[in-house]
C-alpha cells in the first residue's frame, strides 16, 4: 500500500470512527467512584468488587474472586480522592482486571453494550399516573439510572409525550412493537415497566424486557428491571477471557475504500476481537479471519448490534454451525 493510499485510509478510518452506531461503547467501564467512609483500603476493596461485577456482568462476581481481593491496589492504574474528599475515584488497569476475572473463571463483557430504551409508567396511590422520562424522571428515574451505572448498562430515556404514550399503550407487551419503538430512539432493546405505588411509598413494578431474542417478564421492585436487562445481556455477550476461537467472516457491499475502512476499523475496535486478518477480496466481498474471545455465536450477537453490518445468514434453531458468518455492509445515514 503506497503512502497516499495509506494516508487516505487513515483519514477515512478516523472520520468514520466518529459516526454514530446503535451499540454504545462504555468508555468508563473500568473507572469508578466509591465512598471513603471506611478509609482508603476499604474503599479500594469496594471499588474492585464493583468493577468485577460491571466488567464480568455477573452479580456474584465479588464472591468468586477469592485471593484476588487481598490486594486491590495491584489492579489499579490510578486513584485519588475527589474534591470534597468524600469519594475515592479509582481507575483500574484493564489488562490486570481481565486477567483477574479469567483466573476466577468469570467471563468478560466488553465495552460495546446494547442501548436500552426505558419506558416507566407510575400509578400513584391516588390513582393518578405519570411517566418517568427524560423531562420528569424524579426519584424513580434516578433509582433505575443508579443501578444501570453499577452494571455498566447504557440507557436511553425518551420524552414520553401524548403521541408517544399512545404508541406505548398500543404496543402493550408485544415484542415486535416494543422493538419498533426502541429502533426509533436508536436503542437495541426496550425495558417497559408499569409501577403501582403501595404502602410506605413502595413501588411494585411489572417489567418486560423486549430484545431480538424475545421478551422476558418480571414482577418485582424498581431496581430489578435493570438487573433483568443486565443479566440477560451478559449471558448473550460476555465471553471467557481465556478461550480464543478463529471465526471466518464474510462481508459483502465493500464497494469502496470508505466501506473497507469502516468495517475493518469497527471489527478491530471490538473488545471481543483479538486480531483481524484479511484472507481474500473478491469483487465487493471480503473474507476475514478473526481471532475472538469466546465463540462465533457471541461474535455474531455482538456484531449485529452495529447497524452497519446486517447478518445475511441468521441461524435456524437446531441447524448446524455455518462455516462462516456472512454480513452485508450498509453505511450509516
């Protein structure tokens, strides 16, 4: 590749990296702030436990670290107290944390995570109803957002105007309709909740999580809706940090340098992908061999979060594993 083409390719890749994608890259996955109430050592331990849960996607991760909890400092890259000296801000070393989780037999859930649209309706004790949304979230929105920060789950809060309310009520708990609503807001899934105010200001919520794999319902407290979503996505997208598989990927629609740069740049930036090798270019189709953390099924689910790559051969239930994953590239508008 001559210097002119290389320079053009680098420019196109840097420009396309800024284009929006449906999946959200959680940039602060390994950074956390914890209270300093019990002193620095105690805060570092709590920070390590919290990051283990966030990165692995497993709620019980902290109980499975064993001897890894004895010296939290060895996993940090930086830490220091906030301006008010009430919080300790900790940045963990990504390689060290990933190794710790792998040693403990825990998976790693990458930075690319599904964006979840939250629709939360609250019926008060007096019979009135309201929506916790982008404009009028209140304590309920903060409760949901707090758990989402703990789990590293990106949320989208829309403004639920009368027109949007009509769409939501028409959708009910039907998966396809809820996914259509999610798509209009650039989300991958919808978390819909109908809450009833009870005695002592408590809230009982009927949650439904609608994803491409179907719908899951839960009746519980307000925080459990986010845990339902995070647990569901972690099962689908988290992968073993030690198992590396080679997966063949074919991408058609690569008609110019910009398309090539966008596709390769995206794949190389995925947390699951450890290496990308171009094996063949024929017409508008390129054949790549990817070294991936996990397996082909996990990679497929992660790649379909980005709307630039459309899966051409969706797996049929019970069908044998295809020899390669086949996608069609379509530029983001």
